[in-house]
């Protein structure tokens, strides 16, 4: 009996070693950009759908991107955009007439495609941040604390790669947590850190007027994440809308008004499709009305930054 046990144990160790050796000697997927007509069509459709805020067109956009990615599953950009359409689908699920249980499949697919994007381009901090969000949200949906911890530390890695971008990316889904929780407080602290980085100094939390720092606007380098750009035409406004919501949720209504008002400093504020959401929030605070639905749960959690018109 003893020898049989030792034989079985030896075989198990050998098989494990063989698997590890096989994995180590098997080449990884290599990034190969797509230049086909299908890929170009899928990319154009993706940006048109996103910049027009056409949530209802996501099935067609997803179909085109999937077809292009199946044609070349080594394109990190296609993988990332597939991840984004799936995370967009679940983030703005409040737009659906009926929210089916199968909506949770969207976050599983988002994680799969962001994982592919990170594998193919591990140096893109945006991909790492969205992957961390996907893992964190999936863990929260399925009550898997280990996965939530995994997502948190993936986000920490993403923050170290590009803090100006990923402090917000990491804190955004955490805005849905209990405002008294350590995790929510961390997420709010990350928003303040974003402001400090964008301003180039420590912001006065009692009087967080961003007027003095508008001259720092740039489209170059890491600081470009602080401002509006072609990818996110109203990134600046959306950031302050979300941060104001987090402060309201915490009960700090006075500071929230100042943060909301910073969004109006944008030279594009007058053409922002969702400025009415911000103005309604300020009006509600002044009349002591019930706080608004948190931006992340509003049905406009992605397009508030990305919709151009």
C-alpha cells in the first residue's frame, strides 16, 4: 500500500512538472495589429456608437468587433474594445426595459477580453485598469471575496503604471460601496489624489476651486488623462460629476457643490449632453431634496464622459 501511494504521488508530481514545463516552453500570443476592411469597419462603428452614446446599437457593434477579433485574435486594440462594449453594456443596464439575469455574462466577457488585451499589451495601463475593474465587479456580483481582492490589487498595479488615469478608473466602481466602508473612503481619497496630480499641488479640500489650474490643460503625456480629449470629449466634466456624487453619498453636500461647479470650467461645458444631470444635482442640494442616483448606477455611467453629441 505504501509503495502504491508513493507511486501515485510521484506520477502526480511528474505530471504537474510536465504541465509547468509544457506551459513554459509554449510560446505566448504575440500582438498583431489588424488592417483588414472588417477590422477598420468594426473600429469605426465602435467609435461612432460610443461618441453618439448609442447604447441601443451595442449588439451590432459587439458583433462586428467579435467577427474582427475572431479573424485576428492577436490584436490588443480589438480585444480591449470588445472588453469595453461588454462593460458598457452592464454598466448602463438601467437603460434596458427588463434587466435579465444573463446581463451578468457581460462582465465575464469583459474580463476575458481585457485579459487578452493585457496579455497582448501588458504595458498599456488603461487595459490593466479596465481589467482590474472587471475582476472587481465580477467578484462583487458573485460574492467572491478572493476575486475582489484580486481585482483590487490589479487596480493598484494599474495605478502605479498611470495614476492620473487609474485613480479614477479604480475608484469609479467602488463608488457603489457603503460610504462608511474603508473601500469607499479609499476610492474617494483616490479622486482627491487625481486632483492633486492634475493641479500639480495639494488641493484645498475645504475650497476645491480648480480655476487656478485650468492653464495646465494638455493633450500630451500622463496629464492628458486630466482633460477632455478625442476619446473622452467630456472626461473633465464627467470626473467632477462622479466625484460630487461620491461626496453627496458621504454626506458632504457643501464640498460636493464646489466640486460639481468645477465641471463648468470646461470650455466644452455648454455642449456637454449631460450638463442637465449636474445642474439638477446642484438644484436638489440647494432645496434639500433627496440625493441623486449615483452616476455609476444612473444608466449613463460610460457615455457621460465619452458621448460627444
